[in-house]
């Protein structure tokens, strides 16, 4: 199952002050070009993952992919990230410093599925893993767990072949549930988020990690003594 989280950026969606300067007009045009190119790279990545998913569904009893979500970063999010990192808002800086304009989230059933998919992507001649951060082995302080890969993805355009980064996040169903609710509680809820809440969420993350391992063992037919 594929779920797109955001739509296409159009020129009319980009706010340009009345009487905007030529530089602002050029930036707006450039943003539309950025969206088109990264959306193309996103399509290549998602299509490859969809091919793998269909292969597993057709030929094997088990598919490591539960579902796939994907999105293009909004203009506001791109601008905010550049400013937060201390960079001027330019098209060149987007290409140079933002590696997650295009993002894919692959939700897996089990922990071993994440490792297997990572190995498949690493062997793919069209994808080159240029950066990897393993928040499963070393979770964030918040308790966040996921495997983040930045993959170099080739796209064919009228000018030739262009390579762009696409972020691919691999996580289990349980990790995704925790991350979604943590984000809702921390950033979307109207209630005050306290240090006590953060500590409780970290405990929930640890518990979910144990559940992931137990589910994996049950699926593999391993008993409790396996980790003894």
C-alpha cells in the first residue's frame, strides 16, 4: 500500500511579496524546478520499492514491506531548515545542504525485514547509499527508533541523467506507531508536554523495542531461551 503525504508544489502556491524583486521571482521559479526534480527521484525510489513489494507478494509467503509512505518537503519546511542551519535561502543551498527534500518511509513487519530491505537497497546498482544513521541500534534521547538511509537516485531528464538524494526510513509497525503518537503528543497536542511525559514516552519506546524482538522471535519460531 502506498500513501502520499503531500502534493505538488505549484508556482501559485509560493508566496511572493507584491512587487517582488527579480531574485524573489527567480527563487520561486527555482522552487518549482526543485519540486519537479525531487518528485521525479521520489517516483524512481517508490517504484523500485513497489516492484520489490509486488515480487514478494507474488513469489513468497512473506513480504517485508507492510506499507510505504512518501512525501516532498513543503517550501516552508525547506526554508525553515536552511535558516535553522544558518544557510541563506537559495536554490543552490537546497541542493547542497538538504538531503531529505524527497522522503520515503517503509513500514516493515519485523526487525529482520529492515535488515533484509537495507541489504537489497545496498545491492541495487541504481541506488547508492551515501549516508546511514541507525536509530535502532542507537535510539535518540527521545526514544525514537528508525533506520535512515540517504540514497543517491538517478533520474533521466531532458538534459541527461541527474543524481539526487532521497531519504528512505525503515521502521517496524511498532516503531511507526510510537513515532506518530510521540509527534502528536509533543507537537500537535494542546496540552503542555512535560519532562515527565518525555520520560514516560522513552519507557514506552523501550517496551515497544522488547515487543518487536518478541514478535520477531515468535515469527522465527524461537523460544524465550534464545536470548537467555
